[in-house]
């Protein structure tokens, strides 16, 4: 007789961003996808806007839950208007497992 291990895998979050040129300023759509086996709770995404290798502005996105095998979307608008930024990077992702 084989025993089946039903242990759930922890949340596995992926963050994707896309620049929204039709919106004002430096606005990015942020998609947070959970490909893990459990819901992620109190999700914090820290983002850094770069210009010439230097962080020019930082932001944080918070969502209460990202359920298993689902996606949550939001938008971040940066206020930096001096010169065009060249990249957006995720600084860190934190969450709790309920």
C-alpha cells in the first residue's frame, strides 16, 4: 500500500510588470501570480525605478491575498518626471502563509 503525501506546496509568487504608455507619468501595470499550492496573505511587492543604474524612485504595492492559481493586478504611478527611466525592478516580495 502506498501512502500519498498531500502536503501543500507553499505560495509561489511571480511578479510581471508592463509600462502603460497611454497613462500619465511612469505608470506600470503589476501582475502578481500565485503558482503555488496555498494562498499568499499580506503580500508586499517592493519596486525600484532605475535610470542609468541608479534608483530614482521606489514604491510598494500591497494586497491582502493572492489565492492559489490566480492573478491579482494593480497599477503603480511614479512621480519622477525629470528624465525617462530605463527599467523597473522588483526589490523584494514578502507574504504570509495563512
